[in-house]
C-alpha cells in the first residue's frame, strides 16, 4: 500500500484573486443591496427557474397555432412545399410531417409531457427546415436585412433549451415522475 506525501503549504503566502475581492460579501454573509439589485441575485431560487421554464414552454404553444393554421390551409401549404427544394420530392409527405409535428410537439411542450424528447424533435425539425428550406430559398440574409431563417430560430432555440433543461416542476413530466418515485 502506498501513501501520498503532501508538501507543507502553511508557510506559503496566500494570494487573493481580484475576482474574490470583487465579490466579497459583507460580514453578515450577504452581498450588498446594490449588488443584489444589479445581479438580480435574489432570483436564483428554484421557483424562479421553474417559472421561467413554464413561460418558455407556454411560448411553444405558438408552434401548435402555427401548425393549426397550416392544417386549415393545408392545400396551399403543400403547394408552397412543392416550390421548396426539399418539397420537390414529396410535398404531401413533408406537409403531413410538418403539420403533425407542429401540432403534437406544440401540445406536448406546452403541457410539459415527454419534454426532452419533444424538444429534441422540435429542434431537429426546425434545423431541417432552416437547412433544407429557408437557406436554399432565401440565402442567409433575407429581404429585410435580417437572417432569412430568423422565424425558424424562434422555434429551434426553445427546443434546444428545453432539451438541456427539461420541463421544470410545473409540468406533466414532473407530476408523472414524482408519482412513479413515490410508489
């Protein structure tokens, strides 16, 4: 059996980094009021995180509404897909995939059901839309000077965020997981 020998560091000078001095807390252990206001340190609790995830998930209801409008104008949507590079193959097939995906994923994410899987599918779907439809049809820069795929990013980014964070406490995932664990 071997033992590790450690050097005696008690005689070494202690060096404080500027970062630790900048974030030094007053004697009572809390940051000063102005630092708490500037950094919003008081919002670091779990409840604030869960409310933020709920608001983000409720925002994904727009994906459902987006799919709903495509469903009611499905014929026109399929005609549009026929003009897109990817739609030349099978516009009806891609139309069904997009509308079904937007309806089901929008509901699942809003309710917080199968959140990570739904978010992964959402991010993949909009990455495909960006790469196979938006960029080939509009280039990188659109007519207004912004990114041609900017609207698709509004759906892609929440998908990525929810994939990494999960749904939070205010979700069906949380309720189902807790029921299963409490048995």
